[in-house]
């Protein structure tokens, strides 16, 4: 029996051919595929600009750099996310303030964020990093309103939600990372994410100045753009204006990303079918306390349930070759963040969620038979409880 993971990439012949074509071309990095990918991705999410980078973490780091995060600055984010959403603040020496989640949506609770801001007397809170966790869009418009009241910036971590949207009314929705309400948004092309490029990331924005700054920081802070140069010694001449990094994506990764992007909508459709099937199967089952449900616009990077006897269920599924996963261990309880004074009990909603959550297999190539087997194994586990 082959292993059923919680998520996996889908590579087609077409994807492989796209990479091979680029490998046979004159460009391995910084070629035409990068610009194509940026253009296509911006179009997909509806932003004015996109900057391709080496991975999602690099995207987050460039964002905090471009927004001038410095030691003493405080930034608010959720504890239920991948470490990089918070770490990007630390890369610039800033302080991470975790605010609790909404127990129904599992997303950063805007009221908790408001409380943190109102309680703070330092005046050092600079920004908010909401996460479209599991693929469910945050109400970014509401976050914008709050941020504007206090002069804060927003980085939307949309790694889980390319193609996802927040639905306000029947005809009114906001696509994740479209830059309408956030200053910057970021995506990842790690193989477990919707669009795989091996490694890779993207920053989207509608802000022209930030866009130029990100381009500079992506390649060492070096520019050849004539109108930006202080001097000019000839065609070879360039200047380094800031301390940047090499966070470039390669052209063959961009070729893979481009090819995958063409199938993004099909993948989303299949993810939503799978979610619906799980929802039906677990409806009214007393051992399942909560599940994401079918939410319009949800991109279903993950399908999470809150389950009784979670650890035993996890182990049982593993014995059946089903590798479910836990997303996430609350970040404020990581030994690294505890060093800053965070402790158990600080964020009760996040901690309670963590004690019961489990992410079930969710990826476009998961077959109906495989999903049926996963569901059967879950029922089997609860039927056989002493
Ligand atoms: C995957 C992920 C990242 C980091 O992306 P990488 O490409 O792995 O560096 C950041 N935030 C969230 C929420 C993620 O899921």
C-alpha cells in the first residue's frame, strides 16, 4: 500500500517539457521565464506588480526589509502559521507580538489584534501579518481599516491561498494577495503548496515604490538603471545602493511555475470537491468537533478537522499508511519564541486548537478511492475505541 501524504505536488509531462525547453535555452537564471511568471501571476491574483524570489521565506524577508522593520519595531501575527511568517520580523531585529486566533475560522482574530494595539503604549507597533491560513482568506478589508486607524502596514501571507478569495457579498469578493487592501502579499512555490516550482516565492503589490525597492533588494541592492545612478563610467557600470541579497528564482523554476499556474484553477476545483466530500462524511459525527466546512473562496491548502483523541487518531492513521499532519504547533510555544517571554496559557484559543487539530490528505491527485479509504480508517478508529 502506498503512503497517502497530507499534501503533494502534481507534475505533468507538460511541466517536464517546459523545464526541459528552458534547460536547453540560453538562460538558466534571470531569463524570459521569470518576467513571464511575474506577469502571469500578477494577472492571476489581480495585482499590479509581482516579484519572483527564491522561496516564500525570502519573500517575507524582502517585505520586512522593504517596509524598514528595525530593532525596537513590533509586528503582530498569528501563532498558528508556519514559522517564517513570524521569523521575517526577527530577521530585521523586530519584535513579534502574537495575537490569538478566532476559534471558528482559525485565523488571526482581528479583535485580539485590536486589543494588542490598544494596550500597547510604546508606539512601536508598525505592522500586521495576517495569514490566509489553510487557504481561508482573512477579511483583509477589515484589517486595512484597523491598520489605517493606527498607521500600520500589512503583509498578507497568502502562501496557502493562491486563487482564494474573501467573499463579502454575492458579487463582491477580494482575491488573496491582489494588493487592494494589503501593502504587500507573499506566496510560496514549495511542493506542498498549490503551485510547485521546487522552491520559489512571489511578492505581489500595487505599490510602485515598494515594487522597485523589492527588485533592488532581490539582487544585492545593485542597480544598472541609468536614472538611478550617481555616476556613470560606461556600459559595464552599476552601483550598489543598499545591502540586499541574492534571492533570485532560476529561469527553469519559473518555467515550472508558469506551467503549473496554467492548471491552478483545475487544482482549486478538485480541492473544493475533496473538501465537500470530507464535510459530508463527517457531518454530525460527535468525535469531530470542528471542520473548516465549505466556505466560498476557500483555497483548501489544508483540510483540517478538530478531533477527539487526536494523537491516537494520528498514530492510527500512520499505521494505515496515511500521513496526516498537524498545522501548526503554536509559534509562541517554540523554545525560540519562549525566550522572549511567551508561555503556555498566553493564547488559549490557539493552544486549544492545537490540542485537537489534524490535517487530512488534501491535494488534487488524491483519488476518490484514496479519500474513501482515509474516511473509512477514521471511522474504524472511532468504532474500535474501548
Ligand atoms: C510555506 C510557507 C511559508 C514559507 O515558504 P517557503 O517557500 O517554504 O520558504 C511561509 N508562510 C506560510 C504560511 C507557509 O505555508
